[in-house]
């Protein structure tokens, strides 16, 4: 699976374009590991490799992550990271609250 096809790449806001929106910025793409609980929600992209968004890992956090890293990492069973084809864009605030309601500290 191509993680970031051209049509998604072109619709992603550039890094810092959503700064004024804060948590109201839309996370347009979700990546996940099918064999663990990690997820990456991207709201901005530099056009080459770097995303900004919400990362759900050891602990949830807003921050930067790399397309190259997503493409190279394998989960505990050796499965690659995938793009969630059924994900509907949501704001970072909605996502944060969703995980907070599940008991994750944000």
C-alpha cells in the first residue's frame, strides 16, 4: 500500500499552515500499525517527508513524524504501517478527546 498517494499529498496543508487553528486543525490522514496500538494522524505535511499531527504511541502527543520512518517501520509481527482507508477527517481536538475519554493522558 502506498502510504501517501499523490492526491492525498497534494491536499495536505503545508507545515505551519494550520498554526492559527490549533486543535481545530483537521487531521486528514490516519496511519496505523495493524499489529499494535500505534496511530499517526497527520494535519500538515512539508511536501517531502515531515508531518505534524497527533501521535498515539507510548503516550499521545502532538508532534512531528517522518514519512520515511513510517514506510520503514514494521510492527511486532513484522507488518508494515498502513493508511486507514476508512478514516474520516476529524479535528485534532476531537481525536484528543476521543483518546482522553479512553483513559489516555493528553
